[in-house]
């Protein structure tokens, strides 16, 4: 079930504006015009975004193509529906999914529960939205988010809850991907995963010892307020497991 969770986060990397290149950010604070959710390409119907997933050695392991299929207003929010096709590096093992972005003019909200890879339709999802404000400052901490998946295995429910915590805005950096160069805020976060499995004290102790040996599960992502996330890296301790970034834009 961990793969489902990280597929959700990968979607965020494919959200960028209509002009690949350096975004207009000065100093350590950046903002978009209030109410101007359309400054992000994910709120423009028909836009196509491409991305690549790499392993810790820099080898391509997967590719994504995301299309903005619907854009509409609902409940005082600007809403965008994105359809994503994911494949392996050779273009095989195709999977399709959908996610929803919402915007109130001050923040973009990624609805993690809306992304359900095909074949997992019987899973029960519970989540909070992940927030990305337009107005962000180096040094601040962003709200936590969580994502819960429950599947029935051999007649018994199994639940995994992922907590995205300690979302700290660490620095303002210039990031270059095949899609262009962007001024981004580097945001670090810690992911803590818990399961609904019953464990005795011995099993709990063994689990804690394993976590200590492996180190924390961390995600670092690079965020530009008018383009959302353009790059993400996933670590266990100091070991880089995966990197995902935008590689192309088609308006």
C-alpha cells in the first residue's frame, strides 16, 4: 500500500505554470494575486504535463503523462480534475488514476483521497488535503497531512496510515529540470507510517528497532507558489530512494 501513497505525491510534481523558466520570486517571500488560481497550469483545461521517476542511482524507472480534464467552480473553490497515465520506463505496465486540485485564491489543496489507482477501487480512503500556500516564507512550518488506506485481506481489514509531518520551509533555491529552471522553496517533511495490524510487545519492539536502524522516511520537495511542486526526493535515513520531476509541458 506504500506504493499507492507515493503515487499520490508524485501527481503534485506535474503541476506547473504555462511558461517553463524562472518564476517571478523575489527575496524569501512569494505570492500570487489573490483569487488568481488560473496562474497554475493545473487549472487550465487541456494542459498536458509529463514527468519521470528515477531510482536512487538516477535510472529512469517510470514515466507519467497528466492531462487537466475538467476545470470548474464548486462550493466557493476553483476545482481541477487531472487524469494521469503511469508506465514503466519502457512504456509498459500502464496504470490510470485521477486526482483533484482545489484553490481558494490563497492556497492550493491536493485531495489525496481522490487518487485511486485502477485495481484498488474496493479500498476505503480517508485523508486530509495537502496544502500549498501562495504566500510562503522561509522558516515557516506548513500544516500536516495524512492518508489512510484500508483493504480487506482474507476477510480481515488491513489499514495503513501515512502521516506527513514537520513540513518545514528550509530555503529558496533555483531548480533546473528538463522542463526549465524554477525558483523554488525547498520543503522537507517526515513521513510516519502506522498499520492496523495487531502486534504483541515483542513485535512492537522489533518494529521500533527496525525504524531506528533504517532512519526516518523523509520527503523533500521543491515548490514555487505559482507552479506548485516541480521536483521531489524520497529518502530513508540519508539514502535516496526515488526522485521525481517534471520533464515537459504541452499547453
